[in-house]
C-alpha cells in the first residue's frame, strides 16, 4: 500500500524508510534506521526527483504510482548518483519508458558505469540551466563533492523548494513524521545529523561552504534532502549547524576524552582528568572508550567539541589499534582547528604519546598542548600532578579561538 506525503504546492514526498539495514554504506551503524527521500512534481509535466535504495523499491514504486494516479512520468531529475538514491533508475525506465533523465554530464557517465540502459534517454544540464515544467521552473546548481563529484541541487524559485541531495541529510527513519516541525530535531535528531554529515561529507567542508554561499542568494522556503526530515521552518538553525561543521568550527566549548585502555589504568587516568576538569568548572565533557565506541560516534563528537583528549596505551611499540583507527579517520575527514591534550601509557618503551603528537602535527591547525601526561603502567603521585596541569591548560585553551 502506498504511503506518500504532500510537501507543498504540487510537490509530494514518495520516499521510504528502512529499519532492517544495520550498517549504512556497510560501515556506519544506524540503530534508528534511515530514510531514502524521493519527490514527485505534478505540473503540466510530471517530474521525479531522485529515486531510492533497492531495499525499499516496492514501497517507492507504490508511492510513485499512487501520486501519478495514472499519469505518465515525463522527467526524472537525478541530483546524486550514489546507489542509495539511483538504484531504481532502471526500474523507473522499465515502468515509464517515455521518461527523460535530467542530470549532470558526470552523473550520466556514472549511469553508464553502473550499467543503466540510458542511451537516448538523457538530457545533460549544467550550472545555472533552467527547465520549465508548466507552472514551475527549476534551476540546476552544481554541488561537486557534496558528496560525490557529479552532485547537483535543484531549486524551484516559485515554491522556494531546494532539492539539496545529500546536503542537510541525516541518519534516522522518518516513521511518518516528514517535516522538521513534526519532530524534536534538537533532542532526537541532531546527533545523528551531525554523525551523518561529519562522517560522510565532513572531508569536503570547503565544497559545502561554497554550496552554502550559493544557497545564501536563494529565497529557500523548503529544504528537501535525500535523507531525513524536510525543513520548512527555522531553516537558519540547520544552516548554522552546516556552516559550523563545514568550517570545522566547534559547536560547543567542551572536551571529548577518548581513551584506549587494556587493563583499566589508562581509563582510570581519563576518569581522573574528567573529575579534575569538573572540579575547576569544566563540566561539558564526554568520555569514550575507543574499543567499544564505533569510530563514527568519535568523529561526530570531534566536530562537536572544541577540545579533544587522546589517552592511549602503547601497543606493539605503537598506538593502540582502535585509537590509531580514530586518528586515521580524523585525518581522512580533514578534522582541524582543535586543541588536543595527550595522555600516554606504557609499561616499557612508552611511545604512544610521541606518535600521537606526530600524527596530529601532520594535520591542519591542530594545537597539541605541551602539558602531556606520561604514565608508566599506572598513574603515580608525580603523574597525578601532570594531570592537574593538563586539566588547567585545557581550561585555558578553551578560551582560545582556534578557528582563525
Ligand atoms: Fe545518500 Fe551520497 O548518498
């Protein structure tokens, strides 16, 4: 049975939700599921904006058919060619053989690479091109690397609708509530939105900044992303989050402490540091055990907080593997402009602190604090003084503006 929702004017949401997938892109845990958003315009011409993942094809096709209500489909606009959105291109071509596909040149190349039978059925558009479908005229705006190179977004000035592709998306299934004002986004969605952005698009901050600049010149009333809620109010809230994330500006003054501990001594040092921070008034802190926290959550909090502490045991004369994995992800995702404190541990040949510092020195605009704590197996009274010094320096560094 169909399940669609009207967005505005002549636009309808025809997407679907998936609670069965455990790992998005076969890597990111999605305990709250995921939505794949697709939209239909009913005008003089009929237009489908993107499709959905193969896993939810049945629901999607029922929705499209129900909204079209017997009409043929004239156009299919493909803003993004990643398979979670384009998997149903061939299914649409089979059911609506007269449909014309509108997309960028690179996206059409990708359609050939993925093996879709599109010869003679495509129309290439580029930055600033427009198309009229009757009452509605849309403009195509290129959005390379948000999140793939072929991506574009599409804007309808009459309705103020922006089809934003992966931008402004989030993990989490909609479960009936399509609009941002139908959910408590700040309470229930923001963490997943941040985790989605930072892990999937986080590397491409400058490209997102450039898209935000283009969007700044448009009178946007609706943001229709490919995942998560449609925005129709308080757009400034989410635009501000995107501005912060894509410029690597912390959302909050606070400390994310990530520890790698084999037998509890490094964990104990992390706990003691958190306690000492609280004693001097720094309470906006979170602790994560890198061995049992998926790295996507660590990355998300790295973007959220101004300060990071890395506490790691030495392992095989190197950095403990889950901590090294976190560091590699930070570097890959272009994390920058953070103050970082280091706690190292090793029963013999303690190297993890030196190695983590070197790793961070190779990243952009990372301020590594001098007040490092070195433990030989476990904290002793002397090292405890160093934890005090580190806590004090972290508090001081929270006042620095590292975003310049
Ligand atoms: Fe949801 Fe980059 O695809």
